[in-house]
């Protein structure tokens, strides 16, 4: 069984560990937990993980958010990974910081990375792990908020949720998306 685990984010130090790059942070944590390391490859940072007789191709696109679909399609085709075995980890403004949501499909919700995936893949029906980042920003400052760093008081909860998201990736691969959804979709995360 082969899985493609995609973390959405932007390359460059100025974007590192921002809310918009939580996809990178989650996939990086998954790779670290399983003793892997990233290499620079075509359109992405890529790591190969073997776990429980499953292969994970972990990808963080280097195309910038708006062209994420190009990298995802390339790696899906190259590795011959089924759409339903592809999990995209993404930040979500519509979810509070206390939430993680797994879905088998759904709209791009205005997210440029998901918009790119939908255009390139020709469907919105692919598994997503949406990491709630909240929407605590003044009107008109959405971009600053999304591209901003976590507040000090948010960091412990973010770390806890990253660990939980790594477990969700494992459950998704080992037990299926329905089990992963049941495990986290109605859960409130707090310290």
C-alpha cells in the first residue's frame, strides 16, 4: 500500500512556522517521528517512509502555495498513488484553533493551495486534514494573520495538535478515513 502525504505551505525562511505553513510542519513531524529525512527533488521536498508494510511518499511542494497542484499531480503520477490514498494537510481559517477535521472531499474554502489542487486534479474529492488556525484577526488583515507566526500562548496547543495530526495520518493509512474522521472530527483540543 502506497500513500502520498502532502503538506501545503510556502518555501522560504520568512514563511517557516507560520499558520499558513502548518501543513509543512505536520508532515515534517510525521517524517521525523518515523526516522526519515527530506531531500530536494522535482517540485518538492520529498521523504520516503516505510511503516507497518506501507510506503509513504511525503511531499512539501516547493512551488509556493498557488501552484501546489502541479507538485501533487507530478508525485501522484510518478509514484502511482491513488487519489483516495492521498492526504493533503492544510491550514483552515474556518476552524477554531481547538479543531482538526478530516474529510474525504469538500471545497477549497478560498484556500489558494486547495484551489490549485482542485484545478489540476479536476476534482475536489480527495482526502484533507484541515488544521484549525482560528480567525482572530481584524477585518481586512486576513493575509497578515495567515502569514503570521503563532502567538506564544498558542504554541503549546499547536504542538499538541501537530502530534495529534501525525497520529491521524497513521490512522488514515492503517484503518481508513472513516476511523480517522471518528477519532478527531468532534474532538476539542485543549491543554
